[in-house]
C-alpha cells in the first residue's frame, strides 16, 4: 500500500513540474511558415473566394502570463494577380496586390501539456491595394474597330478594421520550441476606393467610393514558436 502511495505521489509531482514548462517563459516569437487564406475581393473578381497559399508572411510577438498570452502580430504580402472582372467575357485585369495587417489580441491555452489546444481573438487594422491594367476580354467587341475599348489603369484600395477569432493547437517539441497550427475567420470592414483611367487620348477618369464588410476564412496557418526570457 505504501509503495502504491509513493508511486502516485511521484507521478503527481512529475506531472506538476512538467505542466508548468510554458509558464516559465516571459515571451515568445512566432513565425508563420505557411498559410492558406482568402484575400479581400478586388473590384468584381469572378473567382475571389479561392484560397491563396503564402509562405513566411507573418510574425507574432507573445507576452506570456500562465495560460494566457497577449499577442502583437503583423502580416505582409505582395504578389501578382490576374483575374476576370464582372464576367469571364467582360474584362481581364492583371497587376500587383499589396496586403498588410497589424493586430493586437490574446490567446488562452486550455492546458499545459505537450499538446495544447487554444483559442483567442485579434483586433486591428488592414490595408489591401491593387494596381494594374484592365483590358477588354470580349473578342467579338474587340474585333470591331468602332467598338474597340482602350485599356484602363486600375487602382483599387481597401483600408479598415479587422476582427479575427481564432483556434489552434501547439505541439511543444522541447521547452524552448513549439510548432503550431491555427485557423481564423477575418471580419473586415473597410472603406473602398476604385479608380479607372482610360489609356487613350481622352484619359477619362472614373472614381467610386464605398464601404464594405467581408468575411474571409483562413483555414490553416503553420509555424514555429521560440520561447524566450526564462524566469526559472
């Protein structure tokens, strides 16, 4: 009986020491190695809901307080984009999109084990800008000289507020290093500005302004976290 009690006490003491391993570090730095995400809609893109794969586009700074971590994060992405605008027989638009966001928030771990589920929320600012050229995609209309449509320079931008509830799971490889997998949903409320300038002798300028709300799903982000500032 005494042996059984001793074994139980040893197991409990070992579990207690192990359980606090993440609470022994004051802050952490995380890098997103891979993300699959939805980008804000540009103009009237006919296929804007498809996911974009990105690599090493974000950093997160975490300040740890036992099971809660306060987060400061930033993301930056610049890539080329070609799409059909309005319809597949209307316009083809090609150019570069620049997207960045700054957020503050928190995450809460559900336990202290080697595998740690967590949830949280981030709030912040996001900017999305596209600069490119729009050209006629209607071959029948383009074939008639009287109906030929000049190309137009396009600038479309969105700036606004973003709120991102998130869930994830961490895998503690060693005390100082963790891997994480995270999913989030972005609510993006923005002020949108669209400007077209025809590339001909008239240089007609068309400008529209509006406010929009979008829900953007980010199914998966995978990255690595380094824990620093041991307080043991």
